[in-house]
C-alpha cells in the first residue's frame, strides 16, 4: 500500500511502522480470561470497593453546586423565552400570510372568525 510521508509518520507514532518503514510484527491477542462463578465478588467486598472509589471522587462544594445550578436555570429560562419568541413570531408571520391570501382569493377583506346562532 502506498503511503505518503504524513501517513508514514502517523503510523510510526502509532507504533504500526518501524523507523525504516517496515511493518511492525503484530503479536497475538488473547481473549480476556473468563471469570468463573467461584471468582464472583461478594456483596460486602463490592460495597467496600464502591466506598473506596467514591472517596477518590472530587466532589463539588456547596457554593459550586449552587452556582452551577443557578447558571443552568438562567440558561434554561433564556433559551425557553428565545424559543417561545421565535415560535410566536413565525406563527404570526404564517397566520398573516395565510389570512391575507384567503381574503384576497375570496374577494373579501375579512372573514368572520366565528358564527353565532
């Protein structure tokens, strides 16, 4: 397969080619070892491991949670108002276009919106 310089350099960085451009010998990959039922994690050990992992988590402070929640709520309100305004504007535009087209085609200036008996 023909490769340009850039492709060769990328392949060398990825470890697919040697410095002289020859193919790197690939090693056989083995399937991951299957766990037997006897190697199952016991519930107590699982809980201990979960607690140990949760201790490593970098939890946000109360002030950070309040700040991020406020930012999300403000952004939600802003985007909701924006979408409402765009929807309302396009709705009114189409209503105006459809109403004037209907009135012109019938030869009248206005149509009754409701009939009362």
